[in-house]
């Protein structure tokens, strides 16, 4: 996308620390037109490590000033839109998740999309309040916490299990490592099991930024006959909606298909 004077649209991404985030380049697979992307990574400050198990929810919850700093820097660099990737950074705030998004946007004077909020917005656009959740590499404690946070956003969650509980992974240590590997098979298997265990739920959440749904959503929706929403496709949908653009092609699932 570019405006009348040929200026290219600039989208800035805020990524979690120590995480090799492919979200910006994946976005360019979906977005048409003259779009440039750049990326900043939050400072670690003890927040993360080399595996998922080294991330501390207390520090993630306290990361709003760091995300704000990143957003202000991206805005100063000329970003027209800022995307924060990493579901826990907004959903950990429960019913205040959207307030945090607005707070950061006001501080940087630029529209901000947070991954967890985009997932909530996706359910709203389908008018869905019952969702089954594949919590992927989240451990039992995180799964319980985020089930509560989803319920605080007026959602019913009849089913929510991680890969270990689902039998997709043998142990949490294996799951912690897989979060960094973008593995297709556990991502697919986790969502399928969620669909089988919650027949009445019209939508499925795939939690975790490392659980990529861009190339799986269409297939999984045919298999489960449910709406499939991952963090990646949720932020791409919200960004394209904001920029008034259509996806480069179809085949990315029902959510991005709304823009076609």
C-alpha cells in the first residue's frame, strides 16, 4: 500500500526477547502492495531465555513500559502501524488487555495491534463467545492462568489443554524447546484434538506465537468445521483491515478470508 505521493506504508513489529520471530516476513507473504516492515526486540531484563520454560509471567505482565518504549521508537522511525507479537503480553492483563493496547497507542501516537487482543477481536467479528483452546507449549500453570484470562473477556472455554496433556508431546521439557522450532505437526495435532474434544465450540484458538496457523488454518477448518484462529493470522487480519487491504491470495482460512 502507498498513498498518492508514492510513499510506502511502514509496519513496525515488536517481538519478544530471545525469540527469532518470523512474523514480519510472514506478513509480507500475505500483504499486497508497497509495504515495508521492520522489527525491534524487547530488552530481555530477565524476561526470557533459550526455552519457553525460562519466560516468567510476572515479568511479562510488567513489560508494558518496555513495549511502550519499543512502540515510541518505531513511531519515531516512521511506522504507520505497530504490531506487538506474543500472546501473553496482552492476555495476561485479562479484561484490561484492550486498555493496555490503547495505552501504548496513545503513548506512541500510532495505531497499535497486540496479538492477544487481535485474537479476541477475531472472535468478536464472528460473534463467537464459546471457544476451545489448544494451548500448545504453555505448561499447566500457564494454561490455567490464560483460561481464566480468556474467561475474564466474557468467553466460555469448555476445553483447554496443552501438548503434553493432549499426548502430542511426552514431556514439558520437550514442549518448551518445540516452541522455538515452528513445528507443523504438533501445531496441527493440538488444534485437531481441541476440535474433537469440544464439538459444540464454533471456534478454536491456537495459543502461542510459535504455533503458526497461516499455512494450516484452511486445512484445519475443513477438517474440524470450526473457525481456526492463531496469533499470526489474527494480527495479519487486523493489520490488513486497518490498512484497508485484501490478502495477497486466498487459502489462509476464514478470518483472513473476510477481507477477500
